[in-house]
């Protein structure tokens, strides 16, 4: 397991809410005021809210909250509860009229097939996650947006593995770079730094490479029948000082962490999305932070698997 949690970045709060029986949940990140944020979406099937606003050519640079959730497009309702609570707390973009508009960006993953498809994250669950947000949160595994996450789905549900939410931090002097991710991928999962596969399609006590399965389906003219719906969603954050344009580049570099740890990734049935956030406290180099963002994201992905195991037995649940 890799050390650290995204709340290592001073001023960041994290809150989770979930329904374990239904197998879905929400994770809410509340950043300090004066932050800057951007995003990059690379998967072919994304589900998002307020991501266009984080494009460097558009107006707002600061977010009030970032939300990760299950529930597919239904889960976008979770942000409604977050917005309502932020408004009560007076947090958001102040219009000339004096009205406060909270800026809440969100990405969702597909977990409707995991347990109960009729129960999804909603405004009430989003509100609960917001109210649970604190500076000391450090839970990983089957929690929040990772509650219904699974991996290794190319051969169907009989051979997939459970995953969840993972986080990690890297520190270089005063600089801190962290990631948090809800890992819900079709592909195989690797601990990149240790050079080993840690999850994926599991059959007859061994891993079956996803690419081999896809090649076999293609040869049989059955590849269109592989219709697993996935999406890995995450956030990289640092205490460095960055513009929205620079953070767009950092988000793009952080996707290299996805590529190192998930194989294949960014398919047409993934909605892979990474938000990037800066709290603007210390001078930092974009190349270093971008490289560290990829590294720490790959670590967080590994932790999403490690923490989703039952510690005393090593079995997936």
C-alpha cells in the first residue's frame, strides 16, 4: 500500500456517503477558497457536470466543490444537495446582484449493475457527503464513490474483481501532490511501481489478460457483445500555485497514471475523467507537478485495490 491521502493538502476536506446494500455512493471534496481548478476528460463515455466551465477559455477558475459519484447519469443529482448546502454556507461565485452561485463540478461512474440499480446517489446522499466532509478523513476501499466500483469486466460479472476508492500523496520539500480515485475499469489493474498485476479478469486462479479476451472476441466476430460499462474518475491536487491553463495540462499528464495502472484505458465505454486542483500556497514547477500527478494517481489506483480487500483473508468482497 502507498502512503498518504488527499486531505494531506492543507485546507482540503473530504466527505463520503454511501448505501452499502445498494452498492453505490458519493465522495465530495471541499477545497479552500482561493483555489484554481481544471479538468481533462479522455474516456469515450463520460458523464459530467460543470466541466466546460473549467476550460481555460471560460470564466470561472475557482470551484466550490468537486463531486465523484456512482449511479451513472442518475448520480449527477448528488450535486444538487451539495449546491444547496454550499449556498447555505455562502460559498460560491458572487453575482452582481449579490446572489451566490456555488460552482460544483462532478463526474460519475457506472455501477448500476453491481447490486441495486434502482437506488442511486441523489441530492440527499450528496448533502450527507457534504455534511460528512472533514480535514481528517482517510478512509479508502469500499467507501464513497468507490462503493460499487469493479474491474476486469470483459468476460462478464462472473470473473470481475471488486475495487473501490484509493488515495495517495507524494511530498517534495514543501510541495505536496495527492490523488483520489474511484476505480471502475474494464481493464487489468497494475501496481506500476512494483511491476505486477493486482486485479482484473480472474479465472481458474489466474489473471486472464483483457487484451487477449478482446482479441478472441474479435476473431469470433463477437466483440460488439462485450458491453461492460465502466469509468474511472479522480482528482489530483497540489498546494502549488497554478493557473487554470496550467492545471489543464497537469490533468492531462495525470492521465498517464491511468495508462500505467489500467490496461486498456480510455475506451469508448469508459468516461475516464481527472479534475486537477491547486490550493495556491507554494511556488511549484508544472513539469514536476504533472509528472508527480501521474505517479501519485497510479499509486492511488493500486490503493483502490489493496484497500478493497478484507485484510485478514485477502479475499475480495
